[in-house]
C-alpha cells in the first residue's frame, strides 16, 4: 500500500510524537509498504540544537512557517502554514497515495489536509493528540467558533486515532461520529532504548537522592511554583535536577540556580535515557485543569526508564488515577500541601523507591511501549483504507 505520513514533528526532533512518526515510517517500510513523509523543519524543543535532518528521498521537508517559541498567534500561523503546504502537496501528489495518515498541528494543520484529501478522494486518518478547540479555553476568546472546523475534520476523516479511552468516548459523543471509526492508541516510546539503564540502583541511605524533571521547560510544566516549594521544604538528602530546554528555562535558571539543592542541566541528543538513569524519582508537574483527558508524553519515558513518579496534578487527572491504581509514585493535588509533600520524601526508604520503580516499568511496558501500541496504530491506518 502507498502511504503518506503528514507529521508536524520528525527526527532529529527528540520528542515523543516525532519518534512515533519515525517508528511508524520504518515499520510500514519493513512490512513492504511504499511510504513517504511530509514534515516541517525541525523546531522542537526550543533551544535544542537539531543539526541537519538525515537525508532520505522519501522524507520531504516543507518550507512552511515554523514557530520558534510560544504564543497563540505564532502557533496559529504555524498550523495554518503547514496545513496549507500539506494541502498543496496532496493536491499535487494525490495519485501517488492510497491513504494518508496525519499527526499534524491542530486545527488548521489538520483541517486543510482533510479538505485536500476529500477533494481528491484519498482516505485520510487523523491522529488527535489533544482535544481542540476546547484546549484553547482561557487562551483564545473566540475558541468556541472553531468547533465547526473540528467537527469537519472528524466527520471527513476515514479514521480517528486518539491516545486514551476518555478522549475516545468524548470525541464519539461530542462530534457525533461512529464509535468504530475512533481507535485508541497510547503515545509510546521504544522500550528497547531504555534497557541499558534499568533497573534502578539506589545508593545507601546516606546518599543524596535525586528528584528530576526532564522535559520541556514551559508554562504548562508549572515549574516556578514547584521549584519554589521544593526549596522551601528544605528536603534532607534530596536534590532537584531540572533537565531540558524551553521558553521559561532562562527565567527559572536566573531565579533558582543559586540554590544549593537545585540544578539545571542540558540534555544532548540521544542522551535522555542516560540522564534519567541518574534519577531516583521523576517529577511530573501539571497545571490545574490541563491533564484530565491525556497522559503527558514524558510519562512514557519516565516509566520505561524504570523510575517512580512524583506527580503534582489534579487528583482526578489521568496521571494521578494511573499512579495510584498501579502504585508507581506519589501524588500531590493541592498546591498548599506541596511543601509538606516534598518533605515526605525524607521518609522514603530505598525499598519503597525500588518498588515504585518496578511498578512504573511494568505500567510503561504494558501501556506506553512501542510493542504494545505500534501494531494497533498500523491496523487503525491500514484498516481505514
């Protein structure tokens, strides 16, 4: 089968969505399909040195606008520009493809591709990573006016991929589409990449243990409040390491780097697993109201690294529900209790940390790994042709 992959992220971008598109591309080729990828220039995460994209005649890089940094207007322009480029590519090359899969920017990036595919009669499968336009509530005053576009995308896509069952039901009910059209596939990472750094080796009881945040240092991470609370807690024999890049890194570094129990480090390409191997627990903060419908992509890396998770999130969020159900970490849902929650790290024994780590790895292997999800995605795409 001839497959076109439209993806907003693709290597050398070292983020989960990028690597998922790469895994899909490589596996489809391995199974004998003819596959081409259409993607923008690498831009995520902000501040990362991407280098040049590996030369591959089947990977076409769009000349569309790329938003280096945050802001609703920049993201809107980026989405529209890539959607426009994708649509033009489809209109020009539609005879070369039997089906299109898109893991693109919402909503215009998806919508313009769907319009072009519909005009040319090519079935298209849309991967919805987050529910839009609802996610724009509080950021964009006229967000409700974009509902028509999302309904159009869902109703005119041959198949819909979502990353959890809650979103699956929400899309079916709110967009009034057939439930058999919507397939749940969790975001994954390649579990084999983490093997050299597992299992966790915790030192003696006198060793200073490490709580680590690794990911995008942006507003959704809510790190300002979290780091401040950690410093105030004066946690004995624990340090906080903040690893990565993002729009708020410089501000946070200037404010907190002088603290003797907080440090900031960069993560080189391909070194995520190695950096995480130095942690005893991973930190996963979320702003209130942002995690009820999805699991953040960094959770798969945390779990497959075999590390327990200290989550700062809503008690009814998917993160909290899964951590408590599978017993692989700690949850603090009230900001006013965060200092005390950090203080409770002092009483954690090595055995408790290792048990959390083992449970975390088990959860990741069963739910967030490549082996448990890639085949489901391929079946969802090919089955929609």
